[in-house]
C-alpha cells in the first residue's frame, strides 16, 4: 500500500469492486435469461458502487492535501 493512504481506502476499493462485478455479472445472466427489466435494475446497481469508490478516493485525497498543508 502506498505511503500515506488510509487503510479504509483498501477496504472500500475491494468492496466496491466486488459490488460492481456482482452487479454486472448478475445483470448479464438475467439478460441472457431474457429478464430485461431485472437486468436493467442489476446494471443500475453498478452506479452506487462506483460512486462510493469515487467519494472515498476524493475524501482521502482531500485529507492528504490538508495534512500536507498543516504546519508541524
């Protein structure tokens, strides 16, 4: 893990990537099975996962920037 990156970022990355993978996989399986509307719902569940990761990454970057600017 790079120096200065909080440990919770690793947990968030793993959880969101799993969420994205499951939503796409389930959506594709439902689409192959002919269930169009449930597959669209599964594909839509990709968005909260990516949004969570973007939010956590931006928050960690902001915290690192603030920590560097504080005088010691």
